[in-house]
C-alpha cells in the first residue's frame, strides 16, 4: 500500500509549491522550483491532474528556499 504522502494530487493552475509533479495520464514529470510558480497543464497530453512529490530536505539545517540557494556551512566531521 502506498504511503499517504504519495497520494496527494494537484491541479493545473494551482500553486502547489516546490516539488516534482507526475502527470496522472502520461507520466510526464513537471518540476516547480518556486512557491509562486503555477502548475501548468501537461506539455505532452494537456492533462490537468498530477501526483505530487513535494520537495523534501535531507539536511536538517536547510529550512527555507533561501537556505537552498545559500546553504549553511557544513560542520566538519570529527576524526575518530
């Protein structure tokens, strides 16, 4: 069974925020990098519905879009 996070959908014309969006009809991926960007109709088949794969962060010190553009310095690992 899929996790609930993967069952989110978005429609063309919405501002879903940064992430990857997979067309439910043809599987084409559309990427959005900005919170202000509108999701467009699928460039391949003109479908308006997408499955959402929201942007996630592996680094806990990246908390905002500004941090992505100017990431904080990584701490150097201690030698053991």
